[in-house]
């Protein structure tokens, strides 16, 4: 829909061509927040009945999940100051949270979603990893005899739970990524353990992208600002386009989802924007499609077919008639 034709046309303005029209706006101001582009997109939406087309190979399907209920959710609801307690360090799921996980797992399997997902990305905190493996992994070990081959995704009783170990058999890869963590700093519930502590608890999760064993991102006296979370979310989505997988589940946190998604939907009907940006409940799953308008991603179609298999004339009939009118 938009095409960058020049980063700067003078010291204070950008320029773009949008549907054949040249548009300029001040540097530092997103065109998607400008009144002109908003009205342009509204006019376009009205002209097309609110529909649009985009090449499939420039799209990814994301299944966004907020973790299930953690002990910090319960204690913080009773007393907001509880969030500052080290008793909630790297908060784990409550028994009710595990019931939420079981319910979502049932939905994911009944809907066929579990068979379509190529990759599960998870924030490297205890509550998100518990949620991710409980929802998207293989079967739980019911006894110590018929144990499936391969390392488990989670060992039994991880995080003060009575939950059995869960198999990694016949499930997509799980990848831990720091960029999709909860707001950083101050609250101990959002501080992670060292990776060396996590590996024995989640043997089949891939922690290779995490650079530091210890949590160097969490600061005792500095809480990450909302705009910093949003910027981190944009960085995460940009990184996501470097992945080849097309259908990805992301298990993360409320503030990360809220501030990342708030940048989207400004060219949509207000009701659609509210569907995108509404806060997530515990263990809520919301599926969205994200498209690459920038051409930054190196995408190639696996389904497109050129049609012509040999050299030869291939003019549409109306074009051929115009070129060779009947005499």
C-alpha cells in the first residue's frame, strides 16, 4: 500500500508515494498517526468495502498467548505492594492457572491449531514456560514405565506444582526469547532465574538465543517505561521476520502484548482496533495475521506458480484483440 521513495526531501520532511500520490510528513512523526493518512486509509477502506489483499508469502500467522494465572496475579490483586515482594520472585502458576492451561490445551487440540504451528516462542520466565509447554507440548507422563523417547519439555513438579513431566515428542520446537519478556525492573516477579537453573527444568526448550546466563536486563530500581516496552515489541516483530516459520505461537505477558499491539490498528475500523489492542486475560489466545509492507523480509512464495512453462505467446485475449484488431 505504501512505498518509500525517499527518506528525506529536505531537513524536516519525509516523502512517500501512496497509491500514486506523493505525501510528505514531518520527521519523527509516523504517517500512520497523521490525520491525512488516517483519512486516506478510511477513504480506501470505504472504497473497497473494508477488504484488502496481500501476498500470502509476505504474511505470518501469530497466535498470541498471555500466560495463565500466576501467584503474583493473585497476591497483587489483594495488595498492589505485593508486587515488590521477593516471595513472588519469578512467579510460578497457581493450581487454577494449571486448570486454565488444561482448558486452553483442549481448545488448541480440538481446533486443529496444534497441528499447524511451526514454532513456539516463549518468554524465559517460569510462568510463561509452564504455560507454553502445558498448552502446546506433547502428552504428560502418566507413569514412569511408558516414557516417550527424548528429553521432556518440563520435568515433574517444576515451580512448586504437582504437575507431571510433559513429553517433547511430536511437537514443534520451543524457543526462549528475551525480547518478549514482561516489563523489566523493580518487581521481583518479573525477574528470571539463571539459564543454568532453567535448563534442567525445561530440557527441550532452546535457550541458545539468550546471551547472558544471569538476568542482566532486570534492574532493582528502574522500571521499564511503556514506550520502551513498545519499542522492544517492534524490535521483536522485526526479528520475527528473519524466521522462516509462517505460523508461530508466542507465549508472553500482558504489558508486552498491550504496548506492542497498541501501535497497530490505526488504519482499521475502531471495533477492529479494539479487537487487536484490548488487554489480554490470563491464558487468553488471540490469533492475528501480520504482513510485511516494508519488503525488509526476504520472503519467497512456496505456493505461487508462474503459469508459463515454455517461451511463447501469452497475451490475454483482450490485449491481443487491441494489438491485432479484426479487419
